[in-house]
């Protein structure tokens, strides 16, 4: 049976509880256990120090969480 404790399932359960749509979710990761999450969500960010296989699953590669937040904020301001 499928393990229902993965990151995507957890994030979607929390989002559903709070009425947050998938389009409002941004995720950031840096490890192999983040691949599913980075691949699933449209707004996915990976740290530059992560393995290449992990980086290839994300939409953006960033050097810091601050850079990630800056990209997200700039997108919001331009909308």
C-alpha cells in the first residue's frame, strides 16, 4: 500500500484544511526526499547545493531561502 506520510500528501492535507489551493503553494527543498514534492508543485525551489538530480526536479534553483522569497514576492507584485 502507498505510504500516506509523504510530503505532498501532508502539504495537500494542510492546504485543504486551511482552504489553500495548490496554485498558492510554493515549496523549497534540497534533498532526495524532496524530489516528489519538487516535481509535484508548480512553484518549486531547490537550493543550489543540492544534488543535480534533485535540482532537475525544481522549477527554480536558488542560493538561499531569502532569494526564494524574493522571487515569490516579485511575482506577487507583478500580478
